[in-house]
C-alpha cells in the first residue's frame, strides 16, 4: 500500500460497542523491558495460531482512551480510540507471535491492541456542495481526547452514517461567538476521512484558529439535499 493509503487509517475514532481486538502488544521482541515502540521494531504479541493469527496478516494497532468527564461513574464513562500504526505478522507460535511495525502514526506502547486491517481507499470524490449551517454536527473529541487541534490534525464529530455522512465529504468548521442568532464565524475547512454509524473522523485543513471541542461542523451537501 502507498503511504497515503496507510495514513488514511490513522487518527481518532468513536470505538464500537464490542472489541475487535485479536491480541495485545507485550513488548519489543528483543528487549522485554522496552515499552515504547516505533517503525521497524519487532513486537511480541500475546496471541497466536490458536487465536487465528497467521504469517503475513496485517493488523491495525489501536489504543483506547477516556473522553469527557474523568470523574464520571464507570457506567457513564465514554471512550475514544486512536490508531497508532500497522503491524504485519512475521512468526506465529501456538499462543504468541511476532509482528513487524510497517507503519507508525505516532508512538506505539506495550498494552496497545491489534485488530484486523481492512484496506480502504484514501478518499472518494464527492461533489462539494454548500455547507449546511442549519443542522450542524459538533466536534466531540480530538486525538487522545485533546480539546484543540490545528491544520493536518484529526478530530471526531457526533454525526455519522445515520446522518448521511460520507468519506471524502467536505466540511466547514464554525463557531458563533455572538450566540445562536449571530452569523457563523468560519475557523477551518476539513474533510471526512472515516465514518461510523453515529460518528465520523475529520481532518482539519485551512484553520485560522484552533478548532475546539464543541465547535460546529457544517457538512457540505448539494443544494437539492
């Protein structure tokens, strides 16, 4: 895969309600005490043939993090997930395996999980249309629950497939400093790079100010929609 295609899997997302993890990273293969990992490193995985792993398989490396109110009761806690990179299985035993980090989006740590990698096109060509300010989405959280982001960074919005969001769709990010009746102030543009049923991941482009959690996101749609 090209680097652009690999990069399209990076960034934060709203996690599913069930785990897709096939195993967990234990450490560097040759240095059990090493917890921080990166491109070209060989990883020890706590899953093997008995778990369906085989040589040559490619997996996404993911890390879950808490979002929102950190003091919330356990039943009310919310989470996001960050894709940290891709790893390919190079050696498999009955209950363990070794994987090579073939692409890193950022730091990879012992304890990160691996999930099957499903390749997607980097983007789709979608008619740009006009930003729809009357029913905007909102920024829910950023990478590792950061509350602000700039050009090239990614954030998650609270609209997804159920609201008609598509990969490749353009967005305009605004805020209304004068209140709901005030005209929107544009602070950035962006593009949808990943979609789930009730959320989507955007990449920020052309920001003139930091994009913050709670900012409004107007999806571009053809005028007829």
